């Protein structure tokens, strides 16, 4: 039996101060495979920075 192949995106969900819930969408995959080599997430005091890239 084969694996299910789907398309979609990555979602980062986090809670700030145990009260506010945030959701950030970034990065995509197709047929179950990421389109990029890496995703670096930096969570700062007031925002979430997402950096995508491919290895040389």
C-alpha cells in the first residue's frame, strides 16, 4: 500500500503569555514533499520571522 500524497502548507501555532493564540502560515509541500530544503523560525517578542531556503 502506498503513502497518501497531499499538497498543503506548514502552520506554526503559538501562544503568547498563555493567553493570546497566534497562527503563522508559511512554506508549502506538494505530493508530501517539501518544496524547500529548510525553514528557520525566529520567534521574537512581537512577531515570528520565517526564513526559507535551499542548500547550495
